[in-house]
C-alpha cells in the first residue's frame, strides 16, 4: 500500500472525515446518480463504527459549493472515490476524474485516501476503446486502497494509521461487510438527491467463468476469482436498514448473473444449476421487510437460463412475482460471431441467447403497473474483441434482426467498445486493430439504432401507453424537459411543455419516438 509516512496530521478519537463521491460504474455495480453505490455506504459504516464524524458530498454538489468557497481543511481526512470499468453516458451526473480530484484537493492539508476502481491496478476509463493512463496521479494521495476501501479503511483505523500493519490490497469478508452495511445505511440521508436515489445492493462477487479463465476483456474473475456468495439474511437486513432510512428504490445487483446466486458447483462449471429455493428466499425476504417502489436486478447469463430451462423459468417467475415492472436482465452476449466467441472465451452461443430471450419474453412480457413490461432481456455487444472482422458486424445485425422478427422485445441494446484493462487478455494492439474498423462500427451502431431499436421501442410502448412515476430531471432550451422512471436502464423521455417542475413525479402518455427515447405529454 502506498502511504506517505512523513505526513503529519491530527489523530484522535473523534476525527472529521469527508467522503467525496466521484461516482463509480463497474461491470456489476452502479454508483452514478440516481444510484448510490456501495463504496460510500460501506466506508461510512467503518467510520461510524469507530465513532468518527462523517460528511458526504457528491462531486456534482461539490462543484456547486466550490463556486461559493469550500473549506476542505475543516476535515482531518478526505476519502475520494471514483473509477469506471463500464463507462457510459449519464443524463444528470458528471463523474469525476483523478485529475480533477488532484486539482480540487491540491491545497488540502489533511490525509487523502483514494478508493474505487481508479485506485486498483486495473485502472479506470471514461470512454470505450481506450484507457487514459492517469496512474501516476494516484500517488498524490497518501493512502491508495487497491483492495476493498472499507476493509483497508477499517484496518487503518484499527491500527491507528500505521501503514506497516495495513494491507492495502485486502478484500473484506462478508461477515465484515454486513456490519459496515448495517451501520453505514444512514449516510444516504446526506445525498443531495435523497430520498430519490437507488441503492445498489451487493449479492456476491466473482464469476463462475473464473476457473476457465473468464471472458477475455473482463476484470471481475481476475480480481475476485470464483463466486463468494453473500447470505440472503444479511442482504435482506441491509435492504431493511436502507428502507428504514427512507430508501424506496433498490437494485439487487453487484453480480455477473442473478440467476446464478447461490448456485452449486460454481468453482467447477461455467454454467451452474440455478438455486431456485435460495433466490425465492432472497426476494421473498426483501419484500417482507420493505415495500419498495422499485425492485430490480442487474446481470443475467443467458446460457444459465437456456441450458437449465426449468430452473431458469422458475426464477423468471419469482422475479416477476416479487420485483416491480420495468425490470431488465442484462445479457452479456458481447458477440454473436462464433469466431469471436471462441477467441475471447465468451461461452454463450447464439442459440442460448435466442432461447433465453424467448423465455423472458414469455414470462416477463406482460405490462405492469408502471406501464412497462415486467421483465425483459437487454443485450450487451462489445466491439474490438479478438477475432473481430468486417463480417462480425453483419452477423451481429442478423441475429438482432432475427430476435426482432420473432416478435420478441429487447428492452435495450448496449453497443460499447472494449477497453484494454490491465490484467485482461485485451491489449492496446487489439484496440488499435479495432480503430481501423471505426467507420464500420459507427455505421453498424447507427443501423441498429434506426432499424432495430426504434421499431422495438414502438412495439414495447405503443402510442397512448401511460408510463407512471416519471421524475423530471433536467431542462433544455425551448421548454424541453427530460425525465425517466426509476429503475435499471430506464427509458429517456422528452416532454415539450412549459413550467414543469424539476424533481416532480408525473405520468406520461407516449406520443412519439426517438431512436432510443420517447416523447410524451404529461397526463393532467
């Protein structure tokens, strides 16, 4: 662990800490508003355990405060959190970079701790297709947490800030986590968007693909290995604590496959048999201790659903029964090209995807209370992988068109460019090869948006459909407002009306369509 041993700062029983949330976005964990991630909540839990004074601020709120004058030196310690392994576009948030943190904290005289993906050896990227090397800027910080921020912070406090007794790469156990999660729940009240925030809930970490190497581009199996599951009792207790602190929106995530939660033989097979009873126990428990306005999931492996169809169907029914509508199971397909699948150890075959799409549409396609279907698949595609050729784009298009022609619905199609993270099998050379096909990539993306996304959107949300509980988030010029429902991958909704209150919840009647968004009128 990097630690500036010459730094002289005040130590005491009651120190004042600031958690500076620059936001995080990982393959299995969101922390960009409207989400609040695990990092700040669990770090707060550690600080509360040691009876310290804790403030919390998001980077967007801090930028506002800096214009008025903001005194960092009222704090003894600043904990800065940021980092992106799955960069995206964000409607109402602007994530921090390491360079911005250094600039903001340059004159701060106390202890500076860095956490989140940016602090790890894998690095961070805000743009697909490349990774900006800012690794040297990490050494501006006095403590760099390459392991779990909460675990490193706990050891640092326990050892009275003695670096020789603190392992900066340590990962915490779930026994530790459950205490941090329970105590740290109340930090959500300091979020500027409270109570309108979604809490990301960790269920397990690691990947069933770890024993066979995992997908070529992914950091998850390389950092965490095979799955380590969190007890359902403790997950339910965390939801209870957050609910009692005013949180009504939850995503049960932080895992590569919800359908594989508590599955057996996860260390010896790529496609484990799902544990239906444990998943029923988890979601039944969550809804018994809370009445969530939104309860959604994150990722799902289509191979697990397709190759264990009986169990896959039962779990889909559990999710429809307990979760709220608008739910999305994100399929990490990455490519339908058999050559790319083989060269990148992707496992999932096109037939797996087609079958899993059919199953979720059959079970989850009915429209729910908020106007959205209950549970639909999403598909992630990744450009720049090994073995990619000009034919790959045509193959990917043909399979997406087949899904559309079958009458099924995909909630969304994410098309990203691979990032050559440290420790993965994707290299800068692979990315440079992909750049030669950039024009082809852009044409493919445009074709999907116009020929697949747009008609799919019209199928899913015919005109006159009413979407309930849309929060108005931003105003553009000419009285154009944008809002979304809360949940996983909500649809962007444009409203051309006058004097709409930002932060207000409204019901929307669908009137028109963009490529991936809709337009609507407020239902009076």
